[in-house]
C-alpha cells in the first residue's frame, strides 16, 4: 500500500507544506503519511467544532471521527477532480467539506440526543439553577452554562457562523469560504447572532420560555 | 456611521477603527452594547481543551484509519454478497432454461416470464455495477 512513489512525492514537496489537494490525492493513492498529515492538520478545528454538541470528550472524539470518515468518502467520490486539481496546483475544498460535515454531524447528534431525552447536563443544570436563585444574583458559572446552551438555540446560519468564529477560531474570511457566503454576510450573521443570544439569555434570566 | 454599523464593527473587528472608538465614547447605546457583547462572548466560549482531551485527540488519526478499514471491509463484503446473489440467480435462470422444455410439456399454458426469474442479461457488467451502487453506503454530500 505505502508506495514509494507517493513517499518520494511527499519528500519533493517538503520544502513547502503540501496542499490539501496533494495530500488528498496521495491518500487516495494509498499513502498513509499523507493520510495522517491530513487528519492532524485539521483535527483541532474539527474537534473544537463538534465539542459544543457532545456530552463529553469521548462523544466529541466519536463525532470528529465520523466527520473525517464522511469527508474522506466525499473525497473518494470526487477522485478525478482531486487528481486534476492537485496536478494543476489547484486546491480541493477538503477543509470546507470537513467543516460543513462536522457541523452537520454535530447538529444531528444534538437532535438525536434530544430525541432520547439526554439533554446536555448544562441545560438541565442551568434550568434548575435559575429557579433556585430566583431572588439572588446568577453567578458566573450559571450564566456561562445558560449562554452556552442558548448558542444551540440560535437559527441555523447564525449558529454556524457563531460557532465557526468562536469555537473554531476562524477569521470571517474563512467562515465565509467554509459556508459559501460573502465575508460581509458572515459578519452580519455574527452580529445578529450576538443580539439574538443576548435576548435568549435575558429571557432565561427572567424565567421566560425561549 | 449608524449605531448598527458600529455594533457590527465592535463584534467583528479585533481592533475597532478610531472613528468607531470615537463614536462609542459619545454614544451610550453603543457603550452598553460593547460591554454586554464582550461579556456574552466570554460566557459563550467553551473552556480550553483539557490535557485529557488533548491526549484523546492525538488518537484520532489511528481511529479514523480503523474506521476507513472497517468501511472498506464492509463494502467488499457487500460486493461479495451481491456477486454471490447474482451467481445464484444466474444458476437458477440457467437451471430453469434447462427445465423449460419439460415444464412446457407438463403445463403448456405456463410462460417463462410468470416464473419470476431474472433476465439472463442481469449478469452483464453494467447492470451489476448499478446493483452495486444501490448497495453502497450513501454518504451525505458535502455541498
Ligand atoms: Zn451608537
């Protein structure tokens, strides 16, 4: 499997970082080094994106694995395009695939979790705590739990932009590229997300149903 | 600049321009927004990755590799199963063709198509590929 040809290719391009397109092409040709590099390159981002939706670290790791498997399967299906892009020095939108798949996988997981009545502990906790401290000030930890949960209630596009920016740490240009929107649009969604989040948290603090 | 435009810049720019800062200094609404959004964004952020999480994350490449190998094994199993099913159908069709004269003798009114055997042409390569595609795991499109 680990053919010498692709190993040599990796060495040849070692003076600069291999592009995702080159790594994808070499992975599809059976090069395990390219595969490992491709996973390592984006694994932090993927993990941070799915983390908000997961119950614990193991669940987040499981979601990350699922996102990668689906992205690699998408890469396999478009092998001819990938080979052409890599040869012509073009780029394959592997990172965008990965980001969008990770967001989908994570969101589906949250939906399934709700179906099985396994809401994240933070949600249950925050609701209990609001009641318990009705007359007192809500402390920082409680407010954080409430706010983090409210992020999951944001409308789809606002939530995607918000989590790519806050959890993924992407620039607005990168957010726009991943979601196929303009940078101005991404900024506008983020602004709306902040305002909506503020309303959701205020409603919860005042005991209103959100 | 309107207050809305100022708000957008406040939450999307790491270093707001001098014009924005000047506006905020004199506008109560924008000052309140700046303070509340800063707190909100701090509250919404997840804690940094723990050492335990980092250790788990380092196992991801090998986990993904295992997942891919499992998927490949499953696919080749499905392909083998489909091939065997095709071969069985083909055998049955050949057997039926051999029995046909005798069946015709016994029941002159029964026609072959009523027996429900697949067409012999099913074993052609293009049709087999179509069948295989239907068995492939369908992954969501990245688009
Ligand atoms: Zn203002």
